[in-house]
């Protein structure tokens, strides 16, 4: 089956340019020009990738990205925008974007970014098919099929990215990860400068998981290196 893309872009010329080259690499494409319509389509249909402009009529791209990350099904998001400041890039990553490409862009880079996100998504799906459905450590239970987590039988409300980060840790107990390694393996980034994105997600996870976040039992800090998940709990 071809991969399905949703292009959310109000510039007709850019939208059609992206669509042409997405079709060149075997994707099916739909185009919408405003954020509200994009959210409605994502509720009705399953896409393999959303290419999202930030400056949109109706709800802007950041609102769309934030809303998509609270939906049960995870869809990769490639932000495509003329906003180039570091703050804009960081904010997009913080709320759950998977990649960020600024205008003007080269066609070769656009195709490479699309292919990279689709490969990563397919690899994650394949890995989920062979992993155990249930991970348990102490009072923490994670169901990788229903994407739900509990602590002491209390459900925890996690964003899609928080769930992916927690699951990644829990599947590799005792292993120490640097912030850059987590960016690469969970976010799909290997660029310096976004380490605080990892810190903020871990802080939010600890607030939801731990009875005392200042002395965490599950996600532990290895000073000067990074973080690790506990190897065992009673």
C-alpha cells in the first residue's frame, strides 16, 4: 500500500510542489489549507505523515500539532515553514513535531525528510509487532498495544511523545542514555541544541510517575551522562 500524506499548507503553489514530489516517491496525497480542516481529516482518516505549515488560517500549525499529539494514533509531523528562528524550531519540537524544514527548501532534502519519517514510522510499527504487549516494573505497568500506562493501578495521562519516551526507557532497563541519544532514538533527531526538550519531557514524566519527583524511582539521573530506567523495583 502506498503511504498517505496530508499536506496542510495555504500557499497553493507550495502545496502543489510538495504534492508533486511526494507522489514521485510513491505517496498518495491530500491537501488542505487551514488547521481546522486538517484536524477534522486526521480524526476521520489514518495518515502516514502530516506535512504542516505553521502560518495557517483558522487554527495555526502549532495548535494543530499540539492537538494531534493528544490523539490516540501517533502520526509523524514534518513542519514546513518560513519561520526560521531557533525559538520557533524548539517550540515545534517541544509540542511534538518529528522534523522541521524551513522555506525555501531543496526538493532533494524534502524527499529525504519524507522518506526518513516514513522509514522511522515503519520501523517503529515493525518493532511494536514483535515486542511484548505488557511491560511491568514495580507498580508501573505499560501496555504497548493500547498505549496506556498505570502506576499502582492509577491510569496516567501521557502525551504520545511522553508514552514513547517512557516505553523506550522501560524496554531497556539499566541502560544509560545521553540526551542526544534520546533525541536520536525517540525524537529522530541527532542535532545539538535541543537537549532541554529531553529534560522537559523527563520532568513531566517524573511528575506523573513518581510519588516524589525530586527522588525518582523509575527514571534516574546519571550525573554528567544522562538518564537510565531502573533495573528492578520490588
